[in-house]
C-alpha cells in the first residue's frame, strides 16, 4: 500500500489535476491511504504486543505453578516428620489452625474485604479438598505407607484434576494433551504396581479418596483464582476452616500422645506455612494464568521430587526404577505444555 501511494503521488505531480477534478482529491486519497497504512501498522503492533504479553503471562504462570509443586513435594516428608511428635488427627488440626491464623493475619494486614457471597460455595469446596480432606486422608495413609509409595499413588492427581476441570469448567484440552496426560498417568500406575508387587495396601484407600477430593478442590480453586487473587483463595479457604480447626485441636490433643522433637515441630510448621498457605497461594495463581488442566500436569513431577526428599530427609530407599520413571514423566510434562490452550464449551 505504501508503493501504491507513492505511485499515485508521482502521477499527480507529473500531470496535475485534470479539468473538472477536485484539486483535493489526490491529497485526500494520499491521506486516506496513509491513514489506512498507519491503522494497519498500529493493529499489527498491538497484536504483537498482546502476543508477547500472553507469552510472558504463560511463563509466569508456569513458574508459579512450578513453585507450588515444589512446596507440595515436601508435604509428605514433612508430614512424616510431624507424625514423630503428633497423632494424625492432632497434626491435621494443628496444621489447619496455624495456617488459618497466618492467613487471617495476612487478610487483616491487607484490609481485604470478604469475597462476594457467590464465591463462598466454591471456597467451601476448596477448603474441603485442599485444607481438610487431602491432608487428613494422606496423613492417615502415611501411618501404614511409606512416603515414596504414597507419592507415586498421588501421582494420579494431575489426570484426576484435568478430568474434574473438564467436567466443572467446560475446559476441553486437545487430544494430544489427553494422550500425553494418560501416558504420564500410565507411567505412575506402572511404577506403583511394580513397587507394591501388584497388591494395594490399606493406606491406598485413603490415598485414592484423597485424589478425588483434592482434585475437586484444585479445580474449584483454579476457577476462583481467575476472579479472586490466588492468595485470597488460599487464605479465605483456610479461614473458613478455623472453627473446625479449633474444635479438632481441642478434641485431638488430649486424646493423642504428644512427643515434641525438632523434626516434629519443623514438619508441623512446614505443612502449615509452606504447604497449606504459601504453596496454595502460588499454585492457584499459576492455575489462573495457564489453566487448570495444564497446571495440573506439572504435578506429574511431584512424586519424583518427593522421592528425592524421602531419600535425603527420611533415609528411605529410592527404587531403582525411579530415574527411568522420572525421565518418562518429564517427557509427558513437556508434551502437555506444548499442546494448544484448552477450549471452553460454556
């Protein structure tokens, strides 16, 4: 269009306006062409800017979700440490109580207004899944299961979360996404069966129940984080559980033995601060940026990170198949992140 405008201007200079022709016609044409070109250039620049912003937002979301996975990978070893000092019910009640106090303090300092009434039902699901249900069921499971075994069983959480998200939010990931996600889940299942000798322990029932309730909580939390800041989703879900935490602490502490050790206290502090508050904060923010299905697949790395922590912190023996499973799962993660963004049907 610039070439055409230049040509028109050259012809106008050479022959001038013809009889009966508006002298301003050529100028008008040139101005119109220039304006069209400028508009086109501006639109292209705006599109490029939006694309760059989208890429930066996606990378930021990946980092945040990845930090959440890192925090969660320490949950099982920290819980095992906590069980050295507290009973399972006491540990969960205390972790929820401390997390709720910290979250409430952050909300007060920030002078954050309560969320809209329409969000409280979703926050209740988040609280039931991520604050109460998952910690309680996995803590009960760790009384009979090793952290490494529990970690690989919970490796099914990414696929479970993706399914819940598809049903709840209408997200429709691509076929390539589902193939990669199922492949990652298959690796985790094969690893679990191989390590357990084909038999499931009693703790596995707790773990499978934890999968379902946690996936529902993550899905709802990721949905809410699109309209409510992620840290507020985590904070309000904890505050919502404060009455239960107080009652649970009052009932559980007298009923279960308490033997304070350094490991026990550190484990309690981590699950209350690192897992229950900070981990959920960055996790929900990350899910809001890149979508629940895609963020959930980053958790395929969580069991393998937990295996590392189990070896370093608990002196558990890491299975020889772990490195092979690690490589296979990381390939699946890369594949899910390269698939297109999910479509929404509602």
